[in-house]
């Protein structure tokens, strides 16, 4: 591509702050021009673009303009969009009338912090830390029955990058790990003893001590974790959702937790975000709410920029892109 005009890339969104120097070390300025659009930018006036790099809006800034939608509407010439998010269910509608536009996602960038967050939830559930600290507050030497993680049969609903990092971390604890994914015929990831298809989710959850939701939200997975599935869990089990709130049947979960199957649910994703103040999830016994933060890490900006730099290098060099999405399928 010697002598070719540089690829023009429009960057929309503010978070995380992109490491432009890192990207330019991989793809020099004479090969790719990066144009950062601030919140008030007139996107049409910025000229034509080959690529859009979509970062996040300010967290929960619901009144902010959707710059990606604006950019796509004003730049029909764009041939590729890369998003900083791993899930694309909320973006699919934007690509319905753009079958020729490639969409890639950032699966794997947040896998490590999310996996660590889940391990923390399981440890809290088994070791009952909040109850121990409450005993301290009361200045009591009470007795609590604690569990070992090796006693847990863990079901991973979804077998992507987060599940792989989870299996890598839970295996040394001695957990028995089974997975559920769209294509169970693919090779079994290290640390996972068995893989089920989505139609067998209830069977996979029979006798489960922990169910971890890390699947994409599609029409097939929406409310897949319902009353029938929850009824298969062991008494005293735990559910952790670090994916999408729509994977769960909300009323069924509240009823199940009240009945002790599972005894606790750690929820970091919700159908409506921020979670409304009048949601029963805030106060229901056994429900632990966190503000969709399991992805957060001091390494996020670097990893996000490293992935995009490699993607941009591949685009400039004419090589296949990583993490190509299927907007029609929702993942």
C-alpha cells in the first residue's frame, strides 16, 4: 500500500481514553489518521471516513447523543466499525440496513477483571464474609458453617473469553465446571469437564451449586434462565450475572431466591440501567446489586487500545479482522 492515502478513522465516545501513542507505534500516522470527535462535534464537517472506532459514552449518561448512530447516518461510506464493547445486542439495529459494513467487537478485553469479580462473588458466598464482619461489629465470636470452592459444581452459561478465564481460575480451586454454549460440538476448553447445548440448559443445571451467566443476549438466550432452570439448582446455591440482565426471568429469580434455589444472586447487569430506585432487586434478601462494574480495571485503556491497534494494522495490511460480529444473530 506504499503511496496510498492513509485510512481515516473516526473515534466516537469518551471512555476509556484511547492511548493514541500506543496505536501510532503499531500503525504510523502516514498509514492511518485518527480523528477524535468531541461530544459537540459536527460529524459531517469532519470529512469522509473508512473506519469508526466506537468507545463508550460517559457512564450512564442517558441524555448524551448517540454519536455512533449519528456517524453511521452521516457517513454511508464507512466500511468497518469496531466497538469497545464485547456485547453487540444493543448495536445490532444500527446495522440492519448496512449489510456491507463490517462490525467487530472487543471480546476478551475485559475477560480478566470480570472473571476475578466472579471468583470474588463465589468466595464471598462460600466464606460468608459479610456475616463474619457483622459478628465483628457485634463483638461476637459466633460460628458459621463455611464451604470450600472445591465442593462446587459450576455451570458457565456462555463459553467465550470470560468463560475461558473463569475456567482457568476456578480449576485450581478444584471446582467441577460444565459449560453451555450454542455449538457444544466444538472442543472442550481446558478445565471444563462437559459442554451442553442451550436446549439442555436445565439439564446442565441439575444439582448445580453455582451458575455464572456470561452469554450474549440474543433471541435464543433472552430469559433463558427461567423458573424451570432455577428449580434445578441445589439448595443454598448461588447465581452470578455479569453479562446481560435480559438473560434472566426477573420475577422467577426473585421467587427462586426467596425459596433458596439459589440462596443468593450477585447481579452486575440489568434490563434497565441504571437500576430504577423502585426496583425490588435493591432490597430483596439474598440479592446483591453492583452497578455493572465487573469489567472495570486499570488495564482497560491499554487493552482496548492494543486490540484496536492490532485490528487497524490488519485493516491497513488487508489481513482478516479479529472478533467479527454477526449483527443479525446478536453476537
